[in-house]
C-alpha cells in the first residue's frame, strides 16, 4: 500500500467495519505521497523496511481519508453485515431451544420415575393382597393351585352329598322298619 494508487481491501477485516474490530485493527503502509497529510496522525509507526523508512497506520484511517460516509454506506452489504448478528441470535435460539428440550426431557423423566414408583407401590400392595402384579410363572402356579383347590372342593362336595344321601337312605330304611313293625 506504500506506493498504491488504488486501495483494495480484500482481507477478512474490512476497514469500513472498523466498529467491529475486536483486537487491534490491521495496519497499512502509508503511501509516500501522503506524508504530512493533515489527517495522518503525527505519531504513526515508522519502521525500516528493506533499509528504507516506512510509516504504518491503521488501514481504516487510510480508507476513511478517501471515503465519505455516504460512499461507504453505498458500499455496505447490509445483509452480510447483519449475518454475524443473525448467526449469533440463531445460535442463542438453538441453545435456548436445546435447554428447553433438556428441561422437558428431565420433567418427562421425573414423571416417568414417579409413575414407575407408583406402579411399584401398587404392585407391592396388590401382592400383599394377592390381587395382581405377579409374574407369569407366579400367575400360572396360582392358577394351578386354584384349580386343584376347586377340584378338592368339588370332591368334598360330592363326598358330603354322598354322605347326605347315605344318611337319608338309612333314615328312610329306619323309618320303613319302624312302619313295618
């Protein structure tokens, strides 16, 4: 830029975006034709380059010495200028949505844990009362025991009926004997 007749900025830090410089702004060599210009700061950095003194200053200062605010505004790409902000807000929204999803998942896990706890409590109560909550093998065993119990009750009922019939038969025979006497 020291002997330039045309200024072209194609780096990542454009001079017209000077308000976005996070650290030190890039520096450019001051063209020799501009030494002593009123806008050049008197304390510009001077170093020797190839045995010749050269002055360096902030590239945006060089840019703004030739550009008016209106010309700079015409060059701005407003969509690209706001892209960084859009990306930041999009990232924040994703983070926020993610945190909401995590909160919802935690709440669902808590509800699920509560439901499981309640189901375990109900199963425990049902086991104590002998209602439900038994495993398949336990239910099968219980069914077999109930079937055996019903069969025994049926046998007992038949035995009682048989005894009652025998007793009735004996009573009839006694009655008949008494009548016959």
